[in-house]
C-alpha cells in the first residue's frame, strides 16, 4: 500500500489568507485536502490531494447514524529557516490505528498516511502562520460511508486530512482557566470508547460543557464513570497536578485518552529530574492538598492548547483558587519548552520533531 | 413554526421497486426524502420534500468529528384497505426532542415534524410493501453541519427523514437468537448518552458485536458499566424475561433507551393481566432462574425487529438454552398482537395507530 501513488489536483483559485492576528481555532481551512477511499475487498485506494471542497454522501451513510469514525489532531510549524516541523506525527498515526481497532475501522498504512500528510502540507506550505502562538492545525479523520441502516461496521470509508491555520485554542491566550468538576455527566467509562479518539466521546461532553459555561467555567473536569471520585481528563485534555513538588497525572485506565502532549510532558519532567507519577487521583485529594497549601499548580495538556494552566476549580459548591489565578512556573516552563521545540526555536534533544 | 410550508419537488425518474421477497433491512431507499435546515438566529427553515439524493457537507462539519447527532426509528404499514398506519409516532418525536436536549441540538416542532413525515410517506406510499413481515422503515435524523473544529455545539443542523422498505430485521425471520453476555465492553453508563438515541452509543457497540458474531452469537447482552452485573439492553433492543409466570424488564436507569415497543409491551401485558415488573435484574439471577427451571422465556424488543425471541445465553463460559431454542408462547403472542395492531389486521384498543 505504501507503493500507492497520490493524484494531485491543484486549486485553480486560491483563497485569501486570514490575518494572523484574527486567527481563531479551526474555522479557516487551506486550499487543499487529502482524501483516500476504502472499499471492502479492494482496501484503501484512490489517494488524492485535491482542492478543499464539500464532500457528497448518501444520507443513509453509517457516519450519520451510528458514528463510526475516528480522528487525530496534530500541528505543523514553520521555523525561521522556512523549515516545516511536525511534532511526533508517528505517535498520532499509531493512535489513529488504535482508535480504528476499537471502532472496527480497517487499519491505515501509517507510513503512507504520514507521507501523504507531508505532501499535503508541502502543497499548502504558504498557509502556515508564523506569529507567536500560531501554527497549522492538522485534522486527519476517517468516516464510514456505506449507505446501510443495520447496526454493523461499514464496508466503505473515507480517510481525509484537512488543514487549518490556527491561533491559540483559547481566545485569551495562555492564561489560567476556570474548571467545573462534573458530578453528574460522564464522558467515558472503562470498556467504552474513552481511550479512542472518536466522535461519541465529544458528543457526550457537550452538555456538561454547556452547563459549566453558563456558570462561568470554561472547561469541565471529568471524573470516572463508576465511582465518580477519580479524576480522568479536563475538557478534551489530559490533566496534571503539582503537589508538594511532585507532579501527578491520572494513570491510563482505558477510559482516558493517551495524549501525545501528555507523554511528552512526562518525558520532559523526567529529563528535568522533576518527580512525576502516573496514578489514580481523587478530586478529594486535590481539594485536600489545596487546603494543606500543597497544591502548587494544575494544568491541562493537549495538541490544540498545548498547556492550559488551571486557576480555579469548582466542586460540590466549593471553590479553590490556585496560585493566585496566575500561570504557574512549571506550566510556563513546559509551555515554552514544548512550543519552542515544536517551532524549532530551541534544540530538540528527544528527536520529537520531524521535518517535512 | 407549524405554519411553515413544505416545498415539494418530485423525482422525475422513479427507481425500480425491489421484490418484496428479497427485502433486507435498511439497504433500499425510496424516491424522496424530507430535509429542513437550522441556522442559529433563524431557527428551523426551508422544509422540503425532494428526490432522494446525496447530501453535500463541508469536511469540517461537526458531525464528522464530534458526532453531534440524534435519530429515530419508526415503521409505516399499509392495510388491506390501503390505509397507511403509523405506530405511536408522537412517542418517537417526543423522544427525538429528549435526545436533542442531551446532545445540545435545538428542539424540533414535534407536530410539524410529524406532519412532514406524513406528507413524505404519502408521496412515497407506493413503496410500502405489504407482504408478511414487511413494512416501510422510517429514519428521521439530525446532523450538525457547522464547519468548525472547536469542541462545541454546532450552530447549524439538517433534519432529514429517509424511508426504506424492509423485510424482517433478522434474515432468518422471527426465530430465537443466540445472545453473548458481554463482560468487557460497555455500551453506556449512567451520566453518559445511553438513554438518548445518538450515534456514539452504536459506534461503541460495534466491537463487542463483532467479537460475539465471531463466536456464533448474533447479539450482545449489555451489562451496566459500573458493576457489570445488572442487565441493560440486548444489541440495540430492550430485553424482557419471563420468570415463573412473571415478566421482568430492566428499569429505566438513565443508561437504557426508553423503547416505544418496550412501553407498548408493558401496557399490553398489564391489559392481559400478566404480572410485569420494571426492576434491576442481574445476569446471575437469570442464570439461577434457569437452573431452577423458572426461566420460561426471554426476548428483545425494538422497532426494527419488534420482538426477537432469545434461545441461548452465553456468559462466563456457561451456556443456557431456553425453551428448547423455540419461540416462546408469550413472545409469539406479543409479536402477533403488536404487528397485527401495527398493520391494522386487528382492532387497536389502545389508540396506538395513527392513520396517515
């Protein structure tokens, strides 16, 4: 399959590029996209780069009814030397196939997908913004296209990659967010799809997110679906706490997404000789640590926001404010180091960046 | 909104109708479909009946990434007197709005949607098959169409209704199915989306279904996501057991779908003075009842299959066979009564059927 060639059709008219200062997350798309089809018996075929355009599907397609789909999120950066850098893209392709396995979607050739991604970015290279905090967001995704209303895995799919020049995920930039600890709604449970990057997890999260927003909180902290006491994720990010000098993050338990940023932060902390532990953490423990003056920092991590410091938690009518609602020292250092490795401003001692 | 008019564009060419004897579930669609758009600030608008055709969406549409969508399943029957009957359609429209609420999708006008549905069926009336066990399956669904990669409720939607002439849901017709009790994978959990009719629940179910099929079982029995001991649903159906003369079914707990067929069966049993109880049921209790010779019948219920008798359960390496793997007396009586009410062959003492 790696031998497959990619047909390239260039856009005859190019769209106007947005002003970098007005960029928001995920609303503007580049001139081209990648598309490849899967048909049972034939495998993945017809790989092509073509002008960004709407897709046409039968209204009975499985994606519209049973949500059989997976996706990934990645970023590309343009260095001062005009080099295009990706951040650990092989991890995303690997995870895409793990998600495929859970959702009964045929595996993709990771190497081929990565080469297709690189070719697409090269075609749309002039869309990569270079201003502080900006990047080219990459969204690979697979949708099920068989027109069939029986509940079963589709026999046809589309694998697509679209690109979006983005500013910071949060309009406010890197500043502490207020988090609502969710006691009622559940994002995922062990045995469910929580560790896969699939639509249903996000659909399930919208309601709690909306209620939190009405109360003035920008994200939700998810607890485990069984005992509703263990911390899982925050919004669509992994979460870290610094307690009395030690960094802790929930251990991967089958319902938490294995974030690429999460893994990189754990490696970075170890590299810096800062103690870091993956384990079960109760929300009670976090509030207790705050009471004892030991909760030094908390932050979310993910591709979109990179690091999102947390300034406040609301749980069961109690509010705790962290670090005077200012970005913590560690969160700042992690954000600077990771983004500077990502955009090539500092040396990458881990071999994380991949040049396109 | 009920004042809204529906623009009708008829197909210039009609498709050939399939032979009723070859009909399977959900693979053939009629000549027309209903479509209505929602835009923030404008509400639901542009209601139309138009030729069945592919729909065109931006690849960044929310539906492809975050699965914000809901659906319903209903059936229409043509009586010997050429009357078209629906079965409790107001229940489905009511549930559609309950699902909308959970998924942060704007409510539809139930009355208008029902009148649109009736008009669509009238246009495609000659597609309703009349052979034993056949009907016109109706699939209303709503998809989120805003091209935006931030995780948030969409600001635009499409509400569609498509129609499919169907035979029996199971190729084998009404005969007992073999059920695999699932200990590992979970369909839904309290606080999740299990009681809404939304794509993610079905996507989550595919893997367990595939594993069960490989072992020779046609459906999965889902246990609760917390203790993995209480019975929730079977496949995409509700489940009933007859134990020592009493009928029991899992009580609605927030992660079980409130089936229209389930509710009708409970009413019917009460009408027949057969004891019926909604309560928590462990899988252990079912196996114990079988051991004591008290498990008389088990069956799934849902719009697609109506009643699906269960002939065998596999759980933790134990197998129990019910009623010599034959359709039980009660399942047969329920199936005959409900389908005969649905297709107008017998009187409907409950006012369940609605004429189009």
